[in-house]
C-alpha cells in the first residue's frame, strides 16, 4: 500500500453574488501528476469536513487505489437557510431566497477560480454534494447546470422542501419543490445521482405510511427521475443505512461509498 498525504489550504473569495467573503477548504492529494486528469468535488457545508473525517477517508481511499486524484473544494456555509434551496423558488416560509445567488457563486466564481489555481481549463469528473439542506442545494445546482456537472450526491437530502405548508390543501405531487422542478424539465440532463438516507433520519411521517419522510421523499424523487428515463444502477445509486441518523457521524460512514461511486479508479 503506497502512503499518500492529502494537503489542506484555505481559499477565500470575495463573492459579488453573495456579497460576502466565502471560505473554502481545499483538499488535494500531495502526490499526483499535474499533467494527469484531476477530478473536482464541490462540497456544501464545508465547515464540517473534520467531523466528516474527510481527510482520513480520502487518504485511505487513495492508499487503497480506489479513487482517482480529486480536488475537493469544501465551501463553508454562510446564511445556509437562505443560500441553500432551489434557485428562484423559495419555500413557503421564504427560505432559500439566496439560492440563485449561491448557484451563481458556484458556477461563475468558484469553479473558474479553481481552474485558475490548479492550472487546468477542464477537470475529469465534476461532482457536487451536500448534506440535508445542502443536499437539496447540490441537486438543484447540478440539475440546472448539467453542462458543468457530471454527478451529484445528496446525503439525507431535504427533499421535503415545499411551496405550501402542511394542511388540508397540501399535496405531495404539487407542493414538493424539487420533485416538481425535475418533472417540469423538458429534456433529460446527462447526470448521475447518488442518494443516501438513514432509517433513523427523523420520526416525521406526514402520510402515516410508517415510512419516515426522509426516505419517502428520496424514494419518490428517484421514481420521478426514473419517469424521466434514468435507471438504476446505471444512472442512480441509493444507499439506505440501517439505524443511520441525520448527523455527520452517519454521513461520515456513507462518505467512502459516495467517493468510490463518484471517482472510482
């Protein structure tokens, strides 16, 4: 087993779109051929990388030669309840109002800056991933920018995100925002999807079918994608962790599976 070191540095970007200083932690394998192809992973909630055990996980996967060289840009969250969401479509409480600005930061500021830093005009596989509300954000960004992204991962994604509060007039079919966005797109973007839930993500069960909402909403989203022509396992992977919870400990356990799927050697 070849020993591998992963290095870490901080990148700060004064974002015009977000009107704030954005901090990103960059993680890169120390021993890689600069002439070789480099993948890119953008990660929401980048302030959690230590709790996610991301560096030791990457080191282990590199040493076992299970993934190809990948630059990780872990974006630290700002006003996450407003910056994460569906671009241009706030939820029923007005949350996610800055999601479009966050998308522009990712696509127009962060990626070009990373290309400049690494000295590469293009990357190999480009993926984006996130956790909870950050997972919703990752899917929305990838779905709306398929020319930039190849793969997307959502760990316990907040796919309950809705345009109407629960009540007599609420309807899953019409009011879950991400499901509706996917249904309404006329063409099928060339993307691949990775979803994870935990059987103890939550206790909410709004339709009283004895399946928690986190799992229901994710499975329904997968069905929506299947109706667009995507198939499993070719285009989608779904990981259900028994006793998994809505926390970084569970997501850390799932991370090696996601990284192998996204950047398999």
